[in-house]
C-alpha cells in the first residue's frame, strides 16, 4: 500500500503542475469569484466555491483583517457577542454575533437567516479552534488554567476572549469553506438539501470529487483527475475510523492535516498558538491601584485616575473590627484594601456606598440580589487595578466567600415579611438594601479573610490550586494549623499544640464527617469571635442597627427658585418627527441624550409598512436563539447593539448605560400584552407571556422611549443635576424635589406640568412616595407619572389604559 500512496502523491503533484501551466478560460462570474479577498491572509476560495460561501465570506472577512478597520469592527462585534461584559464568549454568544452580523450586513433577512443556517455546522469547529489559541504559561512554559468560579470547572480556555476573536473570524471563513466543499459532495449537490445526511459515502466521493478541486484547499487540488484506484485510497485515508463513510469532523481534520504537512499559511494559522507569560504578583511596594473612593463605574481606567499606593504604608482595618493578620496572603490584603473604605462610617464612605449601590442595583428597585452584588464586586475590582488580569484573578479567588457575606448581610434589616411585588414569595429579607450595604462590605472583607485562612490549609498551600478540594481534612489541619495563627481570628490564635489542634478540628467538624467544609469553618470562626465578645464578634452577631441612609449632602434650607431663575432654563421646540407612536413627544427641556435615544428607537414604534419591515429585521437581531421570544437579557443586548450601530462606539455605549435602569420597566410593561400564553420551547413552565414576542415588539420600543423619558426627568431631580453623577443615589428626597420641580415642567408629562406652588409640590411628593419612606424610588416615580396620565385621559394615558385592558 505504501508504494501506491507514493504513486498517488506523484500523480497528484504532476496534475497540479500541469494545471498551473495551462491557461484556464473563466466566465465573468468565475472571475468575480476569484476576486474575493483572502480571509486573514491565508485562505482564498476557489472557482468551485458556491455563491453562498462567497457571500458569507464577504460578511466576515473584514473582521479577520489586521488593520485599523478590522480592529474597530472586532471591537463592535465582540461587544455584541459579549452580552454580559465578562470578556468571555461562549459558543452560544458567538452564534448570536454571527446571526446579528448577517442580519445587519445583508438587506434580505430571509437570505441572512438562510446563510446562518447553511453554515451553522462549522461554527463549533471555529469556536473549538479559536478558544485554545491563547495559552497562559508559567516560567517553565507549562500551561496554567484559571477556573472561572468555584461552582464550575470551566476555565478561561473554554471561551473565546477578545485576543482570540480575530482568529475566530479567520477560522469561521476557513471552516465555512471546508463545509462548503463537504456539502457539495454530500448528497451529490451544492449546499444542503433533503439528500444530505452529513456524511460522504464512497459512491458520492467517486461521483463528485471533481466538483471541489478548485475550492482553495491543498488536499483537494487535482483530485478530479485521479484514477479510481487512487481516489479510493484517498477516501480510505480520510475515513479515519474505517466506518465506510467520511464525517464532517474527519473531512476537516484531513484538510487541516494536508495544509500543515505542506507548510501552507493556512496550515500555520490552523495550528496557531501563542503563549502569554503569567504575570507575577506585584511586590507590595509596587502595587498600583486606583483610589478606592473613585472606582470607574464601567471598569475603564484613565491615566489620571491611577495612583500608586504603598500597600505596606499602614494596616488595613475593616469597620474598626477586623484587621488581616501578618500571615494573610497578599491577595487578601489587596482585596480588603479595595472594599474596606465602603464599610467606614463617614460622609465620604456614604457617598462611595451610594455610588457603588447604584452600580449594583441595575433595575433601581432598592433591592440587590447576590448576582447584582457580584457584578458590583467584579466591576469594582476591575476598576481598581491597571488591566483586567489582577481584578479578575481576585474576583475568582474569593468568590466562594461572597454568598456568606450576602446571607449574613441581608438579614440585618428586619421587615414584616410581606411579599415583594412581581415575585412569588420573595421578601425584603431575601435581598440587600442600601442600609445593609455598609455591613455587606464589612462582611465581604471578613469572610474573604476566613476563606483566605481556609485556602491556606486546604491543599497545604496558599491560594487555590489543583490540590484544593474545598474541604480540610485532619492531616491538612494538623500539618498547617500554625500557619494561620496570625490571620486575625481569635479561633486560631489560641491553638498552641497538637492536642488543642485536634480538639479544635473536632469542634469545627460539626457533622462529624471527618472533613471541615467552608461553611463549618466560617461558623466556627464566627462563634469563637462572638464568645470572646470581640468587636468582630459583635459585628458578626448581626445585632446591629441598619445604617442610616440620609443624604450626605449638606443640609440646606429649602429654597424655591425665583421666576427669573426659572426663565434661565434653556428651552427649545422639539420637532414632531420625534413623536413616539403618536402618543408621546418629549418636552422642550429634555436632554440631548434622551433625544438621541428616542431617535434610535422611535422608528421601530411606527405603525407603517416600513416600520413593520424594520421591526422584523431588528427582532431577528434580538431573538438570538430563534425561538420567537425575547428575554430581558436578549432585549438588553438588542438595545446595546442598536445604539452601537447608530452612534460612534463611545457615545452609543454611554447612552446604553445612561438609560439602562429604564429597560426593565419597558420590558415588564410590554410583555404579556398579546396574551396568547403559548408554552416556550425548552422552558419548563414559562409561556411567551413571560417574554417579548414579535406582536409586542412595537409596543416595547414605544415603552423604551417613554420610560427613558421618565428616567431622564428622574435623573434631573436626583442629585439636583442632569444625568448621573456622584451625587445620584437612585432615589429622590424632598429637598431635591423642592429644588428642581420647576425645572422639569416641560418634560412631556402632565403630572409635572401642573405643579405651580411649593404647597402643591409637597402634596405631589407625598403622592409619589407610595410607601411613606421619605424618598421616591424610580418605580414609584414611573408609577405616579403613568397614573396621572391615565387620570387626566391624555393621549399617553389612553395608550396606557388601552394596553392595560388587553
């Protein structure tokens, strides 16, 4: 058989050389195909490629280029794919990016969907190849894998990062070409039809091999001119498992193998790997962090916001109750230094907490879930260090302790047990409120310290590595108990010999399982502090008064602006072209940001043939999994993608975050209007009344504009300034309302237009403050404006009332 293989190689080589010398006569269409640019500098489709492939490549080739335009395209494309902003893209997220890009670049939506479906089998191959391109190694060039979280075994190598995104687009083009050739032979016809079974049989190969010899792959050159015996040998070589048919995976592996063997640029690209040296932890005197009092809200750093801090300057003390000991890790010191300022009792700390809580409380309902607080921790860490690596590392390292801090903090403020609106059985005790946020940050540091000591014992080594199993056995404890004596906890300080150590282990092992879990470890430390009546013990006991949340601003007597001052407010005429769904037009004093936002979404709320066509296109963009229903996360991504396309990236991203608190209100108002209650595919109990369907998509876009306008006015009063700044706390106090009510009369809402005196203003505030808490939350604000529109039977009010009846 070996001589025949050698004969095969020589025969194919002679055929390729012969074809190169011959002048091939091409039709104009074939010439146009050959003019298709090379993808990533390594792959150029041949004249036998299908029109589908060429159109697909024309969309994604620019994303694979090494130039400024390609880089900007990848930035926008990756932001669309990375919906949760963690810089990690799963296969599902990348499929959403492919679908969205095709729908955006190709005018005919049906054609875009057809191409997406046609090449879908190759997406996983591009993903699998791209996610392993970047490899982090240590000094010995051994690969290091960082887990995303304790709860999951997934690592960063299981996702595609931005550094790997260009490779992903190159591979997308290459594997699409491989699949195009495969589909040409499978079923004996180009593309996919009822004859395809995603495997190539010998008869199909023998009949159609000549149709793919000009597809741009070295392995296929000249195969149409081979005799039958040679062709059969080639088929056997592809059929790696000897099953009598060639699967797509075998096909792609064979083509890749031949490109590598011949040393082509494509072969080099398909086996590309680049090593990144793992960064050593910075020495304490060289640690560069951002001033914790001013972390970047969106985790972006500017040169001005960075200061160098000597981490050994002074000890870190948390809420006057906890100080990490001298045996604590550098990681813990860095972590505690970031969050300790949020736990202080002073005006500066209160201002920090208000800003931090507004970042966490994305839906502005005054209650933070564990997921929302994890976002706060992540964004604060990412905004506190130069680059993302250190922040991400600390977030993942101490993540097991966050739920402990959350569970302890959410029980500080007692309530009457009433169920929160919009939930089945959740109460305020199931969330962390602003008055519990100071204690949460203190607990965050303390439980991180407990976990730091736990991790020191677990696996008998500092930090988390492959030896850790998140439980401490007796051998680990007896070997390492002395290493945590100076960690800052009284429970370990007094263990002076092996006998006491064994007794301590038995006390910790609450369920007598022979191993101490993290929960048992923390309970033991907490109990010891409480019994010794330390300051930390008092803090951990939970017998605390919730932190007062009065405004940190200077108390001023309420002064009503004079009429002369009121006239200074800039005003203009808003064009009727910005009227939303024929029911709402923003007021003359609306901000430019609101007008830009409405300009982007108002066309989608228009009742017209053009509006319907536009909605079909955009709904396909939002409905990434194609099930006909859009979740809040999908709508969130759709809004972001629309704004990034409509405006330059910086402005689009700013608008997205500016009005984000209003999106959930528009979503909740629009979902369920159609009331067809059909079960959603893949969901246990959910119906499409729990999501946005296409029938509700026009109304959603109208509500996006209306609730954005409500939030625009709310932000004007909150903090007594336009937009969101450090004075905003996502709630309006009486003093803020009395200072600003005259300035928001011309914002398009009847409830604000008719307030003429201070007495009326106080009466309106009392009505808005539905729960009598002394401050107006965004939900109360929106509900009041909506209620007044319906009571006055305005066009907008009739619109609300009409939809309410459905």
